[in-house]
């Protein structure tokens, strides 16, 4: 039982990764420029679009690293029976 609590606490550290996209988007002066241009898109636009994709990957990673494990019998907890 104590092992589960330690594993759950350790998995909470993954949540800190969710701050990366927030910091990247909140710090506007870092990407408030036109150059470099990528496929005729100014940096301002493609940087934000790139962070949409990066955020999706980070969110998926955090989800899979922090979701609780089902019981040993293989059946998920709760739900209809």
C-alpha cells in the first residue's frame, strides 16, 4: 500500500512538464518577430503552431505517465458492470 503512494507521488512530478507550453506562450517577446520565415509564414505564426503540436505530445506523455494503474485482475475501476 505504501508503495502505491510513493509511485503516485513520483508520477505527480510529470505534471511540471505542462508548464513548458504555458511559459512558451506567455513570454510573447521571445517570438514577437517576423523572421525567420518558414513556407512564407512569419515566425510569430509557425512558432505558435509548432507549440500546439508540442503541447499535444507533452499532454499525452504526462497523461500516460500519471494515469492510475488498473487492478491486477485487468478490469478497470468503476463504471458499468
